[in-house]
């Protein structure tokens, strides 16, 4: 694999402090290696058309790499159109606990909060 360059400038997404705390906790609990980054993306499927991808992964040749709140964030360039301006948050409530995706590009979302249409 070729060397992956970190992009500088404005990050395409943001992570709230509560999301960062939860991601660090997951990283420590699951002993995620230092060479892994946080993969953020989309895939076809879900009840609204697209589902979000969120997990730790190694960089791939077609990734853009951004550093956001001390996290190496991996994104395929083609996913940017769906994710630009999105905020990832961590919520803990009576009815919902998990990562929340606040996406200004979503035309519609489903009740589960992890699926959207654009």
C-alpha cells in the first residue's frame, strides 16, 4: 500500500466532545492498534436508502485522511458528497443510546437514525 497523506484544511465532518470520549473508550477497551483510523462513510441499504459506516479500520489507497479532534478519520472521497458538514455525536437517553449522525445532506431519515436518503 502507498503512503496515505493526511489532508489539511477544513475537515468534512465534526465529532462532538461526547462522541470523542466514547470513541476513545471503545479504542481502549477493544485494544485498537495505533495504525487504525476511524472510518466514516456510507453504503447502500437501510430503510431509507443509505446507511452510515462508522468503525476503526486501516487506511486504504483510495482514502482521504483527516485529523479531527486527535482522531485519524478515514473517508473515501466519493462519500464526501453525502457526509460534508455532518456532525457525529454520542447520545445517552431513556429511549436511545449510541452514535447520532446529524447530517445536513440527508433529505429524509428513518426512525433508527442510522439510515438516510439524499
